C-alpha cells in the first residue's frame, strides 16, 4: 500500500496537480519514490502549497490543480480507483485564455501512455467539439 493510498483513505480527500511539459521529470519522480521513505518536495525542487479546502498539498509550479473530496473507492483487480468530487479548480493566470478559463495549449499538460510507459505532450488544436462533425449530420 502506498503513502498516497493511506493519505487519501485517512483524509478522505486529495488533490490532482497537473504538471506542464516543463515538469515531466519532477512528476515522474513523484511516481517513482515513496512518500513514506522521503519528502519528495525538497529533492524535486517543487514547492508544496496548503489547500484551503482539503487536507492535501498542491504543487505551486504546476499550472492546474483540482481539490477533491473522496466520493467513492472502486477496487479493480489489483488496483484501487479513487473517485472524487471536485470542490475547486486552481489555475495559474499564465494558463488562462481570454475567456478566463484554462487553455490547454497554455497549460501544456503531460499525459501518460501505459502501453509503452511514455509521457506525451498534447497536440495542436484540430477543431471545435460538437461542431466538427455537424456536416455529416443529415438534415
């Protein structure tokens, strides 16, 4: 059982801080090292921030974060899925679009591809959702 697992069970809450491409190495380190063996923040050079809503840290350098209250636990084979109710979304001003909402091209999040154990950045804008396929709808 990981320290993260214990923390979520004990605190009934968690945060999900979304790293940009600039922090892929540090995010990977967080997944490699156990929090019960060492404090990950000093080694990674990242800064913990105290959440005002839940008893779990945010990462100052990561541009986007979700503060969540534990809603449900689902056991899937050897894995545990924690489902949270999002209480708040924190976004650095540098990643906001003109509409005041997070802009994925400014956030530049990384995604994990488990089949090859690889990280990827997200690609370019290709079209608007719920509009792109309209020309295929018969009237």
